[in-house]
């Protein structure tokens, strides 16, 4: 599947900003069955300094500074991405989850060092007895890993209500678990925390989701949004992505931008400004299918 | 880790403290009998190593000189020296912040006068072990932040790195000059009963304490000058000189203009004293994150005169707090963009960002293997027996022996460690076991140690207390160098096993002695080097300018408050009808307007009751809880003085702290008499005069002094105008007694008498106090001084709303056109006089002037953040 993606972020500041530094992770990854061509980024006002590189997790990162007084910042990215269909091996044939967890307990083979990074607590995702308890309902003894993860995805989808007003980025997982409400970011964190509480490696994926207009209506331009889901490591299949907000496996309609331990590693646009005061942000995303 | 590696590790763990051969048995009485004189009172703990006495109960040879010197002192002499030590600590303001202490944050540093003495040969072997250890830890850091060969070749468990919050991923792959991560390193050492030294903990993040060690040295060498000289004690200055020159070498710019700054989290940090002390000793500017800014990937200091490049940052801020953009984004202590500047090689951090990684105790069991792997040598200095529960075998061993060990978090974490001093009950043990099994990587277990003891001076004699020794290393061009000495920390109780300054421990100096006389070094001279002469001092960070300005304002506020209250108390006479209060009405109104006597004019009943009125005046002096009271103003002063600690002299600090002590004494215990209070006010005024005198005579005429003086002038103008305005409103304004009181408050009585032989008249008083530009206590004088300061300052910020200079010029012109003879007219005509209007206008203008100064020079640019979760 081929897409043209336009992501526009506009900040309007209440007070003038004298200097600002930003880190963005907006360029879709080119790996794991996904190719990205013609990525372009435009920034207004033009930065004094701009540097691109790969971050620790291999995501494309852009650092830029604006050193003139400004009260607006606009970042527009455009990219053409093609996503190959994912081969999803039968979940029932995946290894029992305990066997996978065992791989990541001492002594750990250096062959699995890469996924091993994602077993541990990270700043926004901490394992706990409660989360392990919630997870165990999907992972009874001997449950094949991917079957358990699919069931966990289904349960998060069923047990939790999508509610953009219920949480902020600072809401701790314990509270999400208690309120049973949140947004895609919370559900992705929840899934990751559950898996890590069982000793399984799981990571956070940020990206876009193609949306379908209601039957018979034209597609609305710019009405899409950033999205997030989680991914679990399975020794035979590699990383397998689950979307608990939509109760599905990530497929051709999920476009990966970046992955990391949690949201903090992949925040699409982060900035620290001198001045600025309160600000308003407008984000519009357009995922246009080209096929 | 492979199983083979594991078994090796575990075997290395067991034979440590507990299993040392016991000392030759010797009962306490025999020991006691053997020691004479001073040491006779010293109870030895037979199971611990005694630093002073050998197993035979006789002083160890390297203590001979010190102990014989101490024996020669009489008890009163010893006590006197101890008292001197306490006084020196107090006067130098050596403090340590204790978190959560209701008595306030600052606690005087506890220093025992008797040093720990370390023999030359013992020190040489410690030195070799410490240098090896620092080199090793640095190599491990270089590997973890580089190609991670140690993980791939199974010498290091991946969890040791990846599970640690102190592994800072954004710093992975970032080169540091000479591969030096640890510019400073400290280790806590303890001595086991058999006399061997062990490392209890490694400090690689922010190795604190060297400044306290230096402060201890200055005090101890002063109270024990004879034994200090006779023992040939190694000096500490050479260590700091080497460290200083190594830091200067790191600067990316090598043009002699390189600037090193010390980054502090601020005055609330527990070791702020040490930061200010070291910054002053090493000649570095002490800055907070908000004083720095990143432009073009370079770090700059924001000064009143513009931006100045910074090359090296000696940090006292935890590394993950150093950049809210790439590290912890909730940090308010850091500098946005710093990591990118480091990555670009434009600034060097000491220690390198990320170096906290290897201070985790989880590394300890791996060090012997890593040492052989990386240095090809055996580890010389062992660590206290430590088991990291992330290893299978270690875990099961720990779980089997849980109650015997100190179990603590392996990494910096949210987990709360059990109190090591308290044995765990059954339920607590079960809970601990559950946690260890659930998240084993997060725990280590360590052997409980029997610390060695050293004698302290207590109740006129000596007593043995457990100690640990913190030692310090710095990376120099010739490898690591050890500071010959250290910070000895002393447990508050005889059986203590864990020592923390947070929990009331004391400290000692450590003397590394030499067989031969030692080289005298000092930081002050670098023989033969080219000395660059500097005279400007005009690079004051705007935050400090702000602090100096308020220091000036508060010192003058205290002065005015004390004067007004003193004159009011002296004139208040219960014998007279109404207590003579109508004649002090302008004073009371001024105190009300300035906040010392809030709402007093609305409480006529208070004015009728002499006792209640007097109590009100006393509260305005002593009540620390009353906003605006003299006591609370003195508190403010001291707090501000703390903020500019590295920029003011010890004398200024001392004067302010005495001021506070004086006002703090009588709060509850005394029923105060007005007479006592005037005495305190007199002393306060003398103290403030001393402060102002020191400021005038000892501060160079650079920006710090200017802002201090501007604050003082502005505050004085405010209270003068308030008082004059109240005087004009008073129906008794023409009463000479009232005018006398006004002259007394503004300290112009003598001047008046020398000019006029008559009783004071309104026009004459106003001419002197409002308009006489020769009278340093007149309003016009203050305004003229402010104008002079403005001339010397860099231009105000362009984006500041309203210029202070313009505000001031207008005010000055108005005053110059005014004539006090207007007030010769009858009283009721005053209200509409030009002069009254000028006084009112000036009073309204002054706060605007203060705002304009703040906007023009201090303007703290608020930091804001974007992009914390735009996803749906």
C-alpha cells in the first residue's frame, strides 16, 4: 500500500519566543517492510541551525534551533511511504510465553540483546504486581505468546473506554488502569507495561493510521491523526505489532514513524522555548492512499 | 552471562568482612588498662579495627606524634581548641542542608577536631588501588557509551546497562575528549577488622565532599598547628591545582580565554555550601541553568553585558536534569540544547553526561573480572561483598540468606530501600522476597560490615566511633591523581554501621603523613606563568544582579524598620495622655504603609491600650511569622545572602548571620520590655551599618555593587517619601517634637542642628530631607545616585517596556524645580502645594522604577515546553 502523508503542526505562542530548540521525530522509518521516499520537512520561521541524524533506536531525528524572535512556529512534513503486507504467522504456533520470558532472564544470550532493551522499566512504563495480575488473565500457563498478546489487545479494547478528556501525557498508568479510560498512547503504554510485567520485551510504536470515511462519503483531507500502538518480540516472528485502540494487528494501514521504550523516546515534536507563555497547537495529518 | 562466568563471580563474593580471622582475643578491660591518659576514657570495640590503638592497646606508631601532642594539652586547652573549631565552622558559614528539617534547612557542619592519620606506606597502596579503580570505571563507561563490546563478549550483563535509568541513551556514541568520562571520582572506604580497606560505594555522577574536606583541613590545621607541622601532613592544594589545570586543558577554545563554570542546582541543594566554597576556591563562576543559554550549538553565560561563551561545565546537577530537551523534560535545572552542544564538541561536561551509570553497586561483583579483561591486572582494592540479583545464582543465594544482608536498589529508582539499621520482621522479609523475585535486576544485596573506629573528642575525653573515609580523585594530564587526604565521616552512635550526613553524622579531617617535610603548594601563585590582569568584573549574570538589588533593598528596609520602631518605642510614653501617640503618627503610618504594622490605623482600640500597643510594636520587631517584621526581613536578607554566597565576603555573610541570631533569640521565652527591644534595635542598626560599610569599602565598583546600591537607594527613597507624605498629612506637623522625631528617623538631627539654631520648622526639615542633594539621607540624593548608576550600566534590554532611565530623569527634574519655602504657608494650603504633589508623584514613580530595572536587566525569561503528547 502506498501513501502520501502530510503532517502539519502549528504552534501559536501567547508571548514572543526569543530562542527555541526542538527535536522532531517525524520521518517514517524505512525498515521492516516499509519504505519511505521523498521525505521533506519545512519549518517557518527558518531555523538558524538544523541537524539530522539517527537516534539511539534508529529513528530519524531532527534537531533545530530558531534564534529570531517569533510568535508562531509551523512544521510541515510530507512523505511517500509504501507499506508491505505483513506476514502474520499463526498466533497459535508461537512459543509459549514463559519460554520467551525465560530467554530474557539471566543468563541472557547476546543474540537477543536488541529486544532485551525493551524488557525493562522505562520512564513512563513501570512494571507492577497489579499490571502483571491484569496481564495474567490473557497469559495463562503455556499460552502461545502471540495468542496471549492478541487476547490482551482485545481485552484492553473491551475494558477501556477511548476518552481524550480522561488523561493527559502525565497521567500515570496506575490511574489509567483504575479509571479504565484513555487514548491510544495510554493503551499502548498499558499493553507494554503488562507484557514487561511478565518479563516480555515490548516497545512503543508511533505512526499514522489510514482512516476510512463513512460509507458513501468522500475522504476528508487532514482529518487523520497521529497514532500509537505496541509491539511484542517473538523469537520466530520478530516484532509483531498490536493496536489495542482498534483491536487489531497492525497491517498495511499502519505507518510506522518511530519506535522506542515509551512515548518519551519518540515524541514527534518536542521543544523548549525561552518566552512563549501559554501556547496553542494545531495538528493536522493527512494520510492519502495512492493506490 | 554464561554459567561459567557466574560461578566465578559468586566464589569471589564470600570471603570478606565476616569471615576475616578474628583479632587476637583481648578483653575490653585489658585494652582499657593499656591505654593511659586521654585514651583511658576510650572504650574499644574489640570486634572492630581501632584506627588509633593497636591490638595491644598501645597507640599505633603513625599516631604517636599526634597523640603525644594531644596528651600535652590540658583538658581546658583541648576544650578551647574544640570551641575555636566550632567558632570557625560557624563563622565561615560551613553548613549542610538537611532535607525536611523543621528547624530550617541549614545545619552547621559537624567537625570533630581530631584528625584521622594515615601512614605513608598504607596511603601508597590505597592510592594505587584507587587510581586503578578510577581508570577501570572510566574504561567501562567508554565501552558502554561506545561499541558495548563488554556486553557482546559477555563480560557485562546487558541488564546492567539497559535496565539502568542512569544509562542515558541520547549520549550513546557521543565522543568525549581523551575518552575521559570521570574528571572527578570519589569512593567511600571502610576498614575491616583485619585492617584491610574496602570500597563501600563509588561516586561517579557528582562526587561531592572534596570541598568539605578542604574546609575541614583549613579548620583543623588552624586549631592543631603544632601536630600539623610536626607530622609532615600532605597539603591538599596541589590536588586542586592539578584538577584546575586539567579542566582548563579541556576547553575546546584554547586561547587563554577559556571559561569554566560550576553548574549548581541552587541554594536548596544539600551541598550548596560546598559548591559556593569550591567555586570561590577554584575561581569558577557558580551558575544556575537559567544563567546559561545555547546559541549556534554553543553554550553562553547570560550577563548584563551580553552573552559570554562557556567552554567547560563542572556540574553539580545530575546528568539527566542537564537538558530538558533531550533528557528529563520536567527538569527546571538544566540548559535546553546542552546535549547537542556537547555532541558538537563545543562544550565539555565534567563529569561527562551519563557517567552516573557505573556508580551502581551492581557493578561491584563484576569489577574483578572486568579489571583483568580491560587492564590485564588483578583488582587491587576490593569492594564490599555485593550480589546483584539480576544473576541467577546470586539471586538464589541472596534469597536463601535474605535477613543477613543489606538489600538495596541496584539502580537509582523509585523503590524504597528497607532501613539497613533495622532488622526485618517476617512479613517484611516475605514482601522483600516477592519484590526481588518479581524484578530481580533492581536489587543488590551487600554484606553488613563492621566499620573501624576512630577516637572523637567528647565530654572532655576521647570516645571511639565508627568511621568511613571518602577519598577523591581527579583526572589530570598524567592520569588520575588522588587527593592526599579525605573526608572522614563519623557515625553518631558507637554501634553505627551506616553513616549519612543527612542523619546527623559528624566529620573529621584525614591526614596523610610523610616521613619527610612536604612541598608547600597553594592555589594562589603559578610561578612563571603569565598572569592576565583583569579589572572589569562586568559579567554579572542577570539572576545575580537581581539578587544583589534585593539584598540592597532588604538591607535598607531592615534599617528603616529598625529606625522607625526605635523612635516610636522611645517616644511612646504610657504616662502621657494617649501615650504621646499623635506625635509619632507619621512614623506609625509609614510602618503601616511598609507592612510592619498592618492595618493599625483601623484599630483605634489598639492605640488606646498601652500594653496592646507595645505588644504590637514588639511583634513588628520579633515575630518571624509576620510579613514585614524586622525578623522576617532579616530572614530574607540571609536567604538572599545565601544566593550570592560566592560573590560576597565572609565578613558580609557573618554580619548578616549575627543579625539574624540576635533577632531570633527572644521570640518565646522572654517577656520583653520596651527597653530590651530598643537595645536589640540599636545592635541591629550597628550590624546593618557594618554590612553597608563592608559593601561600600570592600566591593569593587562593578555591577554587583551597583545593583546592591541601587536597591538600597530605591528603598530609602521609598520610605523617606512615605514618611514625608505622612508628615504633611499630620495635623501636628508643625509641632517641633514631631519634626524632631522625623529628623531622628532619617538620621539628620545633627546636620539640622549644625545649620539651624532654631527649633525645627517644616520648610527647613523638608529642604534637608527632600531636596538637599548634599544630604546622603535626602530623597534627591538617592535619586541622583540612582541616575549615576544608570550611566555606568550597560543599556537596558530593548524589549523591556518603559525605560528606567527616563522615569528617573523625569522624577529628578521635578525635584530640582521644587522649593521647600512653599511650606511656609499655612498648614491647610499644603495639600495643594507643588511640593506635596512632587512627594506623591515620586512615591508613585519609585515602584515603576523598580519594575523598569527588573524588566531592563533581570527579566527572567520563562522557559516553556511544547510537544508533550500530540497524539490521539
